[in-house]
C-alpha cells in the first residue's frame, strides 16, 4: 500500500500544479525551472504538468517568447481564427507583437487602396494583408488590427515596437496577397462547416469535477461514492488519472467490502475524446448498450464523462441551422431536386455535371454512392428518423452513367422497425433505364 500512497501524493501535486497554471493571469510567462522552484517540486514534475496544460490549451509555446498562459479556446465560435493559427496556415514568421497572437480576427482587409481610404475598412480585430507599405502597417496597428506582410518583406524597428506596445501581431510570409487571402479564407470556411457539427466538447466541461475511482479503491469506496453522487457506474483510473476500466453496481453486488475494484472492473473500456461527434458517440452507445462513456485526452487521461441520455437529448434538441459552409456532399446534392408521384413516392432528379466524373469521364462510383445515401437520408427524415447510421450498403453498377445525363435517384422502403431501416435505391436515366441499384440497411438512433 505504500506504493499506492506515494502515487496518490504525486497525483495531488500534479493536480495542484495544473490548478496553479489555470489560475495564472492570461499572458503570464511560465518557466519550468521557476515553477519548480516556486512550487517546491522537481523540474520533471513541473515539465509534465506544463506539457499537459499545453495539451489542454491553457498554455502555448511561442518562438522567441517562451511558454505563455493563454485563454483556452471555446467551441462556441470555432470559425474565428487566432493570429497564431493564421501564422501557422501561411507558414510565416513573427516580426513583433507576440503578446497578441492568441487574439481572434473577424475579417480580412486587402491593402490595395490609398492610405486615407484604408482607414474606413480597418477596425479592431481585422487583419490587414499588405506588402512592404510601412505607412499601412502603422495605420492598421493604430486602429487595433494585426498585419500580415506578404512577399517575404519585413518592416521597420519602430513599427515592430509599436506592435509590441499595442500587443498586436505583425507577421510576414513569402506568399503573395491573393494566395494568402485564399489560404486564410479556406481555413475560415472549414471552421464554418465544423460549427454545425456538435462535438463532445459542446457537452463536457473539461475543468468540471469527475466522479471516478482509483484502481486500489474497494467495494466500500464504490458504495460510499455512489451514495454521495447518486451514480451507479464510474471510470476507474490509475495513479496518473488514465482510464483503465469501468465498474458498475452490478460488478460489486455480493462482493466483500474490502474487495478492490480492479479485480471487478471491465478493462479497456470504450472511450471518446472532446473531438468525437456526438452522433458517433451516441451510435456506439446504442449499439453496444453502454450507459456511460469516459471522455479522455490524447494521453488517455480522464477529462469527463458523458451519459447516453445526455447524448440522445442533445441530438434531439440540438439547434439545426442552415449549412454555413458547404461540404462536397452538400455542393453535389444541391443540384438535385425532390419530386413526388401521385402516390407520394420520392425521387431526386439532377444533372450529372463534369465535376462529378471519375477517371473514365463517367459519373464517379463514389459520387453515385453518396447520392444514393443522401436519398436514403431524405427518406429517413421523411419517416421521422433524422438520426441514423448506414450499417451496410451493397451497390450493383449495371451501366456507366455519362456526364450531362439527367439522373433520377429513387429510394424504396422495404422494411422499417424501431431501430432499423432497410431500403432499395435505384439510379435511372430520364428514359427509365436503370443504371445502378443498391441495398442499404441503416440503424436509427432513437432519442426516447
């Protein structure tokens, strides 16, 4: 037991260091050596805590500056890039104003106008993209905007000092203005797409206290924790807070009070991360009959838990905004319109465009498969089964489909139960000739 006591003490120190780092003011520089001296711990312990704080997003290491306490990014505005992310996207370097790298930008301004006209477009949170025009650099910084100097140019020392004083970054990269603007716009567009996808991070607060048990905890500890929290299942963690098992009330029934939970737990349990989509997590829980999932970080350390009820409730009541950024699937499907015959049966008709072609100049098999899946999704929604996962799909390609052909995708429901759908989908030309068929089974995720 002495070894376990020592492990618990190390974990307590580790948690104290993480709390110390989180409580530091934003912008504070942190040194491993100084933190070890101030907190009376070894440099190895301080280094491990600082590394974990970096993985959690509480600190950032910047060139020529060192490790700095930063504001943890929130998922509420994932489409907003920080200047540090812009620096990485354009593969540039920092000229000055490093303290402002973690600030976010809300728009881009191309510096292709006279200086007096430029002031009407620049405001706080903008990023001015411009060449070696030092006058424009000064105006942008004076108005609270960051600067990205293109063409590999630099700027004067007094502009760098102004950037440091205003805590606004001035960056440089080798690309031209058009290329830079395209790269940043692409990154912002991708963020807009991600905004629609609900992640585990939208439900779980990583700093919240999580009920768990140590490997060496006993059945008596389980019963005490269960009585205090009202829960009947807990993640089991080792001395470094890594998830190693799950234990439930069924596992401890009839066991002696001094029995350790590591002999009763389910080892190597299913886990998710903060970046797991909630639909994916919900599907796994429904399929496997799991009621509680541990949420872990990249080192498999426990960051939170999420229940099946929470996931299904989030999916049921989640706001479904219009698509803010178009995915490839959405762009292709946008060319197809829904039609219904006299009996109310659905079909989706559209033109096969050159962008949908594969290597042979005919409709790509991948695009055709996607179109069929989209038709299934629309029929599932029509049946009130908005959330579903395709389990199996068998496609029979009967003919190649030429570009510029008018294509009709027709889903037909074969069987429907509370948990499953079975459908046949046909792809036919305007004259009725069937070009491909598919048999698809899908599992629906019931929110009840």
